[in-house]
């Protein structure tokens, strides 16, 4: 009898925490809405000369995003406080969260495996990586990137082969690096566009939702012992 009472006390969940666990998606959706909403609000505030409100937003997000003007949208003549790629990621996460709130999606979506998630990372890694390499090769020889790439591929290849986790998805993921370097070298550079940044961010967000949200839903549904 005492053992049963102790177990019940040990796994007792206060009502506020129980409510929060049940509505975990609401909190995540609100976070993403706020996270991408503030950078969009910043240029509007600046346009209406509310600089005291706009400046802290720009300053805060300068630590979270590069805020390059060439990679950003402008509203009312002022730059959004977040780059196009980041903005697309968080808007996609928010919209994906709204879709996940429907029972039809929530009850039928199965967790995405890690090997398929790697493929969702490839487009954004290739697009952003080629852009970054193009900018860095102005001061760093491309041979340096080849050496680093070969070392990393060899290291990951050895580890994955040793633990027998190799599959074709990982092969594609690892091959993306050398393919990107070769493309940049042959084409003498690469310049991303707003739609490439947005599309690759969307694919990344879909994969992230697919690998995390079903698992979170399953975890929060588990009930404590009574």
C-alpha cells in the first residue's frame, strides 16, 4: 500500500505542467510566430519613426543572423531584421506547426528517420555552402576546402563503416560537399537567390518537423503512473 502511494506521489504532475504538456504545440507555434514576427515588425516601426522600439529588435537579431542586405527583404524601404533564409525557416516551422495541429496530420504523421532527415539538410547545406565558399575563396585558396573536405569525409566514413551505419542517404549527404566544391571551382563562383534560399529553408523545416514533432507528440502523450 505504501509502495503504491509513494509511486503515485513520485509521478504526480501538477495541473499547470499537465496543461502545458498537453498544449506543447501551442507554445512552439507562438514562439515561432514571435520569432519571425518581430523582424518583420522592425522595418515597419522604423518607417513610422519608432526607432526606440525598432533598434532593440535589429540589435538582438544581429547576434542571431548575419542580416546581409543582399540576402534580406525590405518593407517600406527598410530592411527586415532577419535574412531571407532564416525568415523562410521560421515561417515554415510556424505554418508546419499549424498543419500539425490538425488531427488528420497529428495522428497519421510518422517520425522521419534520421537518414531521410539528412537528405532534407542537403539542399540548404549545398546552397549556403557554395555561397559561403564563393565568398571565402577571395582570401582562402579553394585547395584548403578540398583538404578539409577530404579529411572530414574520411573521418565520418571510417566511423560510419565501423559502426555499420552506412547507407545511400549518407552517401548522398557526404558526396554533396565535394560536388559543391567542384561546381564552385568549375563555375568560378556561385550566387544564391531569394527563391533558392527560401526553397531550401522550406525543405529543411519540413524535415525538422518530420523528425521532431511526432516524437514530441508521443512523449507528451505518455501518462505518469497512477
